[in-house]
C-alpha cells in the first residue's frame, strides 16, 4: 500500500544541506534553493550558476543519508517540468496498486530527454512497495549513471517547485555576458555566511546566506541598493562598540561615585 505523507517545503535545512553549501564547486554560485520533504526522502532543488551559465541541480537524500543528484540545463529543466505534468496525469488515471499483477519490468510509462551529451531516462514504475518515478542521467564515455527516485505522489510538488524557479530565472540556455564577481564566504563563530552574485530577468543581485548546523536563511539585495546597504553597515561599523565589559565598568564607576559622595557628607 502506498504511503501518502504530504511533502512540505521549508527554509530550514539539515546538516546534509550545510555540507552541500560547504562543498560547492569552484566558481559556482547558488542563486535559489527549495527543499521538499516527500515521505522519508528530502529533495533539494537548486538554481546554480558558473562561468558557463545557469543550471538546475536536483538532489535526493534518503533516510539513511545516501545522496543522489541530477544536473539539468535550464531548457532541460523546463522539459522535465512538462513531463512531470504528463506523468502525474497518467499516475492519477491508474487504478489501485495490485501487488499480484505487476508489469514484468515494472514500467508503467517511459520517456527520454536528450541535451547535448547527456541523456535522461524517465520511467514511472511500480513494485511491491508502491509507485515511483525513476529519473536517470547518463553521459557518453562514462559508465556511471546518476539517478533519483521520486515517490509518485510527490511528482506534483517537484513540478510546482521547479516551476517557481523557472519563472524566476527563465528557461533559456545562454552564457552570461557580464563577468560576475567570485563568490565569497565568511565564518563567524558557529555560522557561515555566503555572498553570491547572480542575475535574473530583473538584473544583478547579491544573495547573502547564513548557514548553521540545522538552519539556513538568506536575503537578496538588488544591485541598485548595494551602495546604500554598504553605507548602513559602515555607520554601524564605525560606531564605538558597546561591550558587556564596558557596561560593567561604567556601572561600577557610577556605584563608586555614589559611595564617595556619601562619605563626604559625613
């Protein structure tokens, strides 16, 4: 019998996600990220950017911490999004799962996507545990095959999250015309801060991400506001810091002064 636990999107991320941020490739910037919890699996959908342009990374983390990932060009991600709609409609038209009458190869519907030197195989399958969409990516001259398995009832959630990202960053495969600054990072106590420069249809922006052991949040600042943002930070940075030690010293001085005044009155 298929499990029907609803997937939930959240800004909170696990330590696995923190490791993902720490292990980003050289010159690779994360522009946006979504997290989905579907049954016992967690899926990360990231729009990333390097010198060759933008792409989507879909990562699956199972209950045991095992990770799998796929990389898709923006146009391929749009094609995959459309296929998810078709597969979801086909899944909805199926009757209840019958463990005693499974297809010989387990396949219910299949499609193939091709993009340059990559080929993607989409197979809606069923077995004794339920129905799922297996997406495999292969490259020529490589024996390795990357694949993720999406529970069938989670296909719509993946599609909707992917649609949100594509609406913001577009579906065209084009190299960046402007040279963007390299990403930077800063460690403060138990936190990591990442500074990434990206582009979308509205222009250039800076994304500042704060990553801790089990939490991640980010803000996005349009390029036109950078100077004002810098000025506000400078105002705070130039002020004399008010430390607990200084406050304690000031309070002691006030207390001592009051005691001396009492002695003189005698």
